[in-house]
C-alpha cells in the first residue's frame, strides 16, 4: 500500500473555511503517496507515514515570546497551536516532515526557534521576497550548504526558487541547521542535524514542478516508505558520505 501523507490546510477567516492549494495534492499524489488533510484537534492517525506543513498566513509572535509588530498580518491561533503541537509530536515519533514556506517557520518555532515578523523592517533586506510573477516561476537564487541533506537531494550549490513571504527564520530551533540562504543572507532552508527527514524550505516546490524540485518530494516519500516499513523505528534516508 502507498504511503499516507498528512497535509495541514490553511484557514481562510473571510469564509470560515479550511483550504488547500491543488499543487500540494498533485505533488504528493504524483510522487506516489495518498494525501489526506489534517485539521486542528485531529490526532495523528496510526497509519500516517509523513506530514507536510503547508504555507499560509503569519504565525502568532507570542508563540516565540515577542510582541506583534505593526507589519504583522492576520494570524490563526487555532492553526498555530495545533501545528506546533503536531510538529513536536511528529519529531518525537520520528515521522518524516516536509515544511513549506510557513511550514518551515512552524518547524523552527516548534523546536524553540524564532522568526522575523517582517524581513524588510527587521533585516533591511532589499531583495524581493514577495514575487508578483506566477507561482511556477523562480525569481531569486539561493545558495545551498554543500554538506547538507538539501545538497545531497538537489546536487547543486545554487538554484532559483519562487518566493511568497514577508517572514523568515531568525534564531534556529533545537537540533536544526541551515541548509540554504538567499543572497541577502536570509535562511531559505533548514533541516534536522540528526538523520531524521525533517526538512523545511521557504519557497514553494509544489508550485514550481521542475525536475529538481520534484526530487524533494521523491526523497520525502522515500523516507515515508521507510518509516512505514519499519513502524517508525528510523524514518531516515541515506546521505552521501
């Protein structure tokens, strides 16, 4: 049976509904897994083999002991609380995790890190991180750490990615390391320092659909398959030595 991957949906307060972009469903399905949605208050199903923390709105700064800046956007406290709790439980259980955009920030906060509430105000970055080009187009470059899991997966030191964020990882959470940065020095990818598959990317690989971005989902699914086979005893993927 194919691996089962849980995806956290975004919340739209204007219509009081949860929603998910079709790109997430397509990327997981195309990689060979069965996607299901994980709504707040839902427990981790015993048959779950991996989790994708999806993109969406801002995260409540009180969760990392900061007061909100004027530039902070709408938050969803219920979603924030659920996803941070879910992430911690998934890490404890060794469940493979892929965090996308906001999802990367969730991983970092769940493990004790912080984020910039607004990168233009707090870092002074002049690089455009909220593109107006279509989602499938990459608009700025990132530099990948050559000893990282991300480097092993993509086989490159520099790639072009899309960008739809005004917040970013600041101080790293426990057990995490930087995998990639943009040319202005902002963290664009993180991973767990142990051999767990816990990978967060600030861009949206599911929207780009390129051969190299599909490698992220293939590797994630490989980890999910191993997790499924071992009953949660490793959930690891091999790295190049």
